[in-house]
């Protein structure tokens, strides 16, 4: 499991829940990206705390699930890697709440909140590590992302804008 939660103090409760859940799931490894909170997380055989990571995509690619806030980039990277998402958006953060709701509506993961009980999170983690229908939808979305090749499209748009700017 890869959890990119970050170091904001109010997110500490999520990190504590994930650490407790990891004790109940010794067959899985949890990589918790926790910012300054990483120093106070007790690492175990299956819990590694990171203040920061330089290559989150590699860690995400090796994980079975991505647990994150609700930011667009992390969610899109997860979908492109065919990883189910458990999104715990910050309260009253419209973008994160919308992204998390959309992930759930599309059947690519679940939207949680800071009050979601540990047993429910554990059940969802177990569900999404095995759910073939979710994997099928994620593979379809990842294939679509690869086919559309947004990076190539954006570079073309930048080139077009540059040529218009030069002519002006």
C-alpha cells in the first residue's frame, strides 16, 4: 500500500489509523509518506515511514492500492498506473472532494473521510486488492490515458502557442 498523506497536523489521525490497520494486515507493506510526521511513526516489519520521497511513481507502481488526499495529480497518476484509490479529501477542499467523489462514482476506488472507522478502511483495502471489476475498469482507463497521450498533446499545444507568439 502506498499512502501519500503528507505532513499537515490534522492528517496525523489518518496516518495513525493506517499504522493501526497495518498491524492487522501483516501480509501487506505500507509505505506512508508523512512529511514531518514520519519521525514519530513507529516503523514495523510492514510499515515504512517517509518524510519525503524523490520517486513516488515507482513506489506507486509497486503498490496494490494508493491512499491519498484527493489532489488531481496523485489520483490521475494512480489511475494511469491501474491502482485503486482510497481518497481521503480535506474537508471543504472542493477540488479534492470532487475528485474523490468522481473516483468512487467511476468505480475506481472509494471516497473516505477523516472519521471513517479503521475496520471499514481495512475492509476496503482488502476488497480493492482483489476486486477484478475495479482492476478491469482501471486497466481500461489506463489504456485510454496512454492512447490519448496527454503529454504529447500538451507539447503540441505549447509549440502552437509559441509559433503564434513569435508571429505576433
